[in-house]
C-alpha cells in the first residue's frame, strides 16, 4: 500500500517567522530546524516569490468590513429596508444594494462568505512596468545578456535617458521580474547572467565564510598606508588578490581604487616567484603616476614583496588578518569574476587574451559608485591628465 504523505503547510505566524529569518540571512536548514520542517519545505515556500518577501495585503478603507457585512446580514433577517441598513452603517444605499446582489440576494446573503469573496476578488496585482513597455524590457534583457547587474542597468538607463520616464526602472523591479516569474516580464533564462545564478534571491545579510591567510615576513601594515590612499581621491593606488580554481590554478586580479579599473593576469602557479613576476609585468604596462601602491591580503604568494617594490618602485601594504573589507573594491570584483570563472573549474585553460576581454567587459560596465560612469571612462581621463 502506497505511503501517504501529509502536506506540510504554514500558519500565518510561521510564514511571518520564516520570512523574518530569511531576510536576516539565516539558511534553509536553520529555518527548517526552528520550524520543525525539512529545508526543502522552506525552499518550496520561498520559491514562488523568488525569495523576495511579498508585500502584506491590506483592505481599502472604503471597502465594507466583516462587521458591516454582519450588520447587513442581521438587517436582512430582521426585514429592514436597504435604505435603513445603509443609514445605520453610514453607507450609500447603492453600496448596500450591490453588496447584497453580488452575494446571493436577500435570502442567501451570508456575511462571512461575502467577506471572503470580496477579499479574494480584490487581489488585482499591479502590472509590472517591464511587462507594459516592450522597448524597456528589450533594453534590460540586452544588458543582462552582457552580464550587467540590475543596479548597473537601472543607473545606465537613467543616465542615458534622463528625461524619458518610460526608460526609468529600479533595480529592485528588475530583480523581482527575474525571480518572480508570475510577473511575466523577463525570461527565467536571464537569471543565468546574474553573478550568483541562485534560483531564489538571498538576503544581503547572508554571511560568507572567512578566509584565513598565513603571515608575511617584513610586511608593512595597511595601518601605515598614507591617509590620501584611504579617501580614493588620488588615482594610482591598487588592490590585489588571487582567485583560485581547480587543480591549483589561479588568476591575479588588480583593481584601481579611484576608478575601479580592473586588470587580470594569468599566473602559472601560486608560488611567490611566479606571482611577483606577473605583477611586475602588469606594472610595466602603466604610467608610473597611475601605479603608486598595492594593497594585498596575507596570502603567501606575496612573500617576495620586496623584490616587487624594488623592481617597480611601488609600495606594498598588507591587510589585517581576516579583514577582506579593507580591500573591498577587489573583493567586489572577485565576486563578479566568479560569473566568468566559476569555482572548482580549471583556470589554466583561459589565455591572457581572454582575461583581457573579461577585464574590458567589466571596465565598460557603468558603476553606481562612479555615478554610473564606467571605470574605463574614469581611468582614460586619468591617463589623459598624466600625458
């Protein structure tokens, strides 16, 4: 005999608690343990909404309440006229008449049933702006296919069409159109062009595991870095790191703090000689005025940092332990790069020409922190001013 499975539903209180914890960044397993349900049940509750908490519904102040409907029901039983009932409620007689007619008439009117029906029929979702404007939808889809983030797209549209409201859309609307497919605006396949590629949206408070690093001899702490570097007002100060792939393969990533300009370098291994040689080669491509310092984490690939400084006259500073936010621009870019170079894939298959192509694509994306200019535009302006 086939085993029967009970449907695992949620009460209103459980659903509210689930969404509260999800928004705070808790994982599926943790939420399921608290509610006494499997993580798959939590996921299935979140998925129809794309992991985005639905707005709480509320009744219109002009709509009849359950208390008023019960008064109508009692008035009909007592044989009172529609005008008499309406006067007692402070409503128009036509309002009471339509309420009775649409819910079974004088003999079959029931307050609870009428209230449930009105609540159900009042659900009229507002049509998404992307669904109503094909040209806007096509413009957004084209940029998503180029791996632009929704916030970059929204900023670019506002900058490109400053006086055309039809082309203005928030990044949140783009996210909702991607993750809530019931909106019928953007195709689900476009989710694959987002950096995370998750089936539902995670909270911004979701935590990531910290990465421990070794010690570097004779290193200069970031705390000794000049204050002028901190405020990003002066170009020429870079942040760097390695991203790792399978089979001990790596790519060196460099980001200029003032312009957010990106450079990528192919490295054959993580040993300090190989990495330092690659960094020296990258430094030779830039004017001296645009490469004054480099801030790195505590990875041992920069053990020979003194040789780098002697060869390039570039100062090297190291972050505090477990403090990736001290080179936040580089951390952000490393996250974006995982869209091109997923974890646990062989990075050695990518040529330097391909790395340059990826860097160029990132440098041609508008950035919110640059008032939606591109890093390439800002960096080229710096090159021109030094020339």
